[in-house]
C-alpha cells in the first residue's frame, strides 16, 4: 500500500510517499480502506520528533480516517466489511489502508462526504471529552474557546452552542472572526486588537467565564486565570505558546478554580470507547440533521501531505486540513 513516511525528523519535506506492507487487523480491530484522513497538530509534532507514537501504534502519521471496512477481527460484531465508517486511530491514517479499534468506529452520518467524516474524530473526541466530560459545560454557562477558527475551535463553538452555552472565542484576524460569528459565537475577540481578559469581564459584568478551553497555554495561562469566574473550570489541551508558566496560586485559591488538562492519543481503548458512545448518542443526531458540520479549509491529495503540514504551521487555515486518499 502507499503511505506517507517520516523519513527523518524535521520540516514538512521529510514527509515522503512510499510503499509498504498493509497492516493486519487484530481480534478487536478492523481494516479500513482509507478514503480521507485529517491533518492535526500532533502529526506536526510527531514529524518534528516531539511526539512519538504510543507503544504499539503505527509510526505512520495520521489520527483520524474515514473509509470502507474491508476486513474485521474475529471478535468484531460491528462494523462489518462494506460498512462506511469514520474512526479515531493512534497512527497510520496517512495511508491507503489503516487499522482501527472497532469500538472507536462510528457510522458516517447521512449527507457527509468521506472528507467531512474524516474531519470528525480527532476534534469531536477531543472537544467532547474535555469540554463536556472533563469541564462539565452546562446549558446557560459561558465558555471561552481559544483558537476559534481552528479545527478544535470550530467544533467547540458549534457543540457548545448546540448544548445551550454562551460562547466567547478568540481569533487572529477579521476573516477568522467572521467565520466564528457565523458558527454561532456570541462574542468574538480579535486577540491582536483586544485584551481577551478585559473583553470577557466586560461581557459578563465582571463575573468572568465558567469554562475555558485552552490550546495556547504559555503566557496565556495567568490571563486565563484572570478571565475565569469563581468556581471556574480551566482545561488545557495544547501548548502553542509553550508548556511552562509561572502562575498566581493565590488567584487560583481565591477563585476556587479547577485547572486540568489532558492528552487523548495514549489513553486506553476503553476510555476512548466511552467518548465514542457519548458522541454516538449525543452528537451523531446533530450531524445527521446538519445542525453541526465540520469546517473544511482544504483537501489535498495524499502525496501533498507536506503542503498540508506547511499550511498548518502557517496558521493561515480556517477549520480542518484534510488528505484525499482514495475518495
């Protein structure tokens, strides 16, 4: 099969298309003929040598796919060969064939293309797990979502609105801000022109926001603490501005904040399967009805994966960057 290989750690051009043996599905796994795959920040970090695959995972990059099941392990009741699914994987997505755990497969919602379906797993699993399961976002609460025009951001805005939250978000230019407003954000803050802490305080009458979803970290950490309401929940899922910060412990104590963080890729199948079940019950109907849709910036052929990585690192994209494999 054709797949993308990381020939050495480095820039986007180390991604080269090559041929190799097809993977084999284990007892609880399925083999999928990949129609499309998503490009995500962890793929960029893996290419740079900063995020190695967990033990047992494919060294081929790619954490989300959509396509047709072609083989199943002996312990798999669903899906079956011929079923069209999208799936979260621990690696191997940039390939013509990939293995997925059966519990992490979901049926492609009616009306979605393979490219759109492949844009769902990484962002929807991440947002559901962190915004709803971990932070416990509830209807009527206010949430601040950083990076509103990213794949995570566009997903988080839509899901938070669908479940009754008031959504504040940050973005870096007017084009990106416009997209966030169109997706339903109640307050969009251009972080190059406004102080998001002041904007959040003004919009809440000085109260602050109940929930913060942060992929920036670094020097944003204390600012997020300042923007949080008393009893607020602050979830960190990435560190685009660094993984270290000197924080005000006093502010955390006085506000009684819950600060947490997580990574998804190394978690066990059982944990991810619980997220998949929540998505199937709560979010799949929203996708079927069209109330929630993935935002796609572009879909490139597999042999242009390096261009997709270059685009992601430029931060010029809005929504998801995808790869067409066999669609």
